[in-house]
C-alpha cells in the first residue's frame, strides 16, 4: 500500500461516522450506478476524504455544514501546497459530483458546489512518434530472435514473465505476444486497459475488428490492419497455446505464466522495446496519441477518429488536429527558405 493510500485510509477513519458513511455510499454510487472505473473511484474518494478532513478542521461537525466557503478554502489550500492545475480541476470536479449526489440523497440542503469554479487545466500537446519511428517499434520484437536476445529493459516484465529462451528454432511465444500487443496498441489506438481486457471472442477475424469495452462500459468496434492480423495469427497458432493454462480463461493476451496480461506489465513491455530500438520514451498512451495523429494526417475524418478512440466528447479528439498543425509548422520552419 502506498503512503498516499495509507494517508487516505487514516483520514477516512478519523472522519465522523456520518461522513464516513457518506464517502462509502458515494463510492458505491460511482462504481455501481455511474459505472466508473476503479481508478476513477479511488481518485474521487481520495479527493472527497481530503475535502471532508479539511471541513472538519474548519469546524464543520456535520456534512450539512459544508458550504462554498469551505470548498474554496480547500482548493486554495491545495494550490498553496503546489497542486497542478490539472489536479485542481479534477478535485473541483470531484467536489461538484459529490455535492450533486449528496443533494439528491438528502444529505445536503442544496447543491453547494454547483457554483464552484476550477482553474482551466492547461492541456499540453501530446508527444507522438513519427511514422518511421512507429514502424521501428513494431519491428522491435522481430529483431529479438530469442528471449535471451532482448535486454533487461525489455524483458523486465513482472513475476509472470520469467521465461528464458528455448534454444531452438521454435518461435518464442512471449515475443509473439509482444508483437501483437504493439500492433494492437498502434494499429487500433485502444487504451492499454482495453487491450489487456480483450478476450479471444472479442476478435472478429473475418471482418478484422475487435470489440472493445471502454470507459463507462461503452462498447465499440475498432478495425485493425493486416500487420496486426498477421501478428494475431502467429500468436493464436504458435504463441498463446504454449502459454495457456488454468489461469488463462478466455483472455487474448497472456503473461508468461498463463494469466491475463496486466497493464503495468504491458507498459514495461512497450517502454522496454522503445528503449531497445533507440526511440524516445514511449508509453501505450503515446502509441494511442500516435495512432490518432497519423490517422488525421492521412485524411481520416475527425468524427471517425473520435469513434475509434472511444471519446465521449469531440473536444477530446480535437487536440490531435492541433498536434498535426504543430508538426506542419515545424516542418515548414525547418524546410522553407522564407520561414
């Protein structure tokens, strides 16, 4: 357990009993009714515990005493402690979500956080790979003929991935898995949690489409190309059968001991191959950024890219148009004699 989680648990236990119950009920609402991810629930609960702890320190003996003054004081304290604008925006959003829920539940007389303003998060343009860099990353597993040929940066998986090379000409199933992972992340632009959550039955090979369960339980169909299909064929025929066991169930991507590949391990795989290929630091989300940018640069419609990525708002997708413009400006400044 991290120090932050220990601190949140201690602060939660120190709250008055009615406040603790409100926190727990709010968490159940987020998970069961709003269908939020475990990560989102954990983040919102952490923010709420911090808010209520601050309220108690300001003299609020009961949840009904929570008001806009306390909320603004809490955010101001977070700012003086060095919280980033993005963190402040998320915490304000957590407070507004809780306030609206508590008002509907009869715990607050009004939606006290409705007028709460939050700093506009400064959104930096994501770093994306060039097309040739993405291609080099896709080929990185092929340059590793056995697991012994891949350096420690690439082979640092987790306790599941402890295999060594077989010493013969049989393809290494872990390398086949890695190739498919990279092709799926870049070829479809799916999130790492979505890729690791795929089952074999989610893949429609006849149409070359994967069925993805995204944020909020929203399902979407995402096409993939021929390179991903070749990697999938090799994995399903030569890789997955060699690793599959009692723990595999229907998971598409497996760890070396047969369990479902977890996102933390997958992030290390991507970063390791990027380092081995001499590329900039790459994350699975960086491959998602790269896929979206390359689609738009190739002429894809913004709405189509939005659907492929599973964005609920077009505003989330529009950032990639800015990325494309910035890349165009950089090329112009570098190449045009009158720049």
